[in-house]
C-alpha cells in the first residue's frame, strides 16, 4: 500500500515542478534582498573634487579680474637716463680708462657762473648714469678730510680753497639749459679738458611739471618755505 502511494506522488511532484518552471519571470516570487534595500535607502554623496580642480577653478576666476598697477611718476632722473643713452651712441674716446668729471648745467641766457638747483641735480643724475655705463667718474668736490660740525659731518665742499688743485680727469660732461614752453631743453656734451674737443653730444626735454616738482627750500622766521627752481 505504501509503495503504491509513493508511486502516485512522484508523477504529481514532477508535474508541479514543470508548472513552476513554465511560469513567466514576472510571476515568480521575488526574494527580498535586505542589503539592497539598505543601500537604496542611503543618501548618495557627491565625490569630493580634487585639489587641482579647485585650484584651476580659482585661478580662472582670478584671471578674469585684472588689477591695474598705479602709474609711476617720472622724475628728472628718468629723463637724464634717456639723454645719457643718446649720448652713448655717439660718444668717442671715452672708455673705462678715461676718468671724467661732471659740472653743473647752467641756463644758456644766464651768467655761466650762476648755478641752480635744477642744473646741479641734472649733474648729479649724470654722475650716476656715467657710473652705471662703466665710465670712471671723478667727484672733484670731495675734500681730503672730513669736516665735523655740530650740524653734521661733511666731506663735500664748493670752496675751491678746500679742494685739491690737482684733479685726475681728462674729460668733463657739461651742458646748458633753455626754458621752453612746457618745459626745459637740455643740451649735454662731453668735452676734452686739454683739447676742448667735443667727443659726445645729446639733447633732451624735461617737462615743466617735472621741473616744478624739484623745489628748493629755505627758512624764514622758523617757517619752511618752498621756492620754485630757476
């Protein structure tokens, strides 16, 4: 009897399995995946940007903004530098073996013994430019001693009695000034002391605004006053 029941159940079980296999995928029971459900419930987080991307982004933003540098105001030294460059192009016989002195520039329509702050400053500027070009410059206003006073310590003098009479320079850079509408014309030249031959020339123009910026000062009754350059 038991063998007969087993025999009858086997075909039934085999038939049920075939029926389940014949069902469509949509009809099959879906198993719950707890791990997948947990992941889907979590909030997605954006991947962090790299430092390089941040740097490039900031760099592009900064490049769109250009800060203009303040314009530099030109002074007498700037114009003397340009005059010196023109003189070097035609300068002859002067080299690193020929000492040179620089005298004060004087106004063409004044007494050549009457100097001015403008002419003296132009001479000081030329001394620097000559030294920068490698030409040895003799400062003949330097004394042989240091004069110590309550007001300061001094080595320069404009008193010829305090200066050495024997000066070692063969050429001198000198020049004249001419007041012109809107500024001052500068005529510079290098002259041989012995031959009086002109071995280099240059011309330039200094705007009046630059000349006016160079002011001399003096005191009266303890008050500092400003005097325009001659």
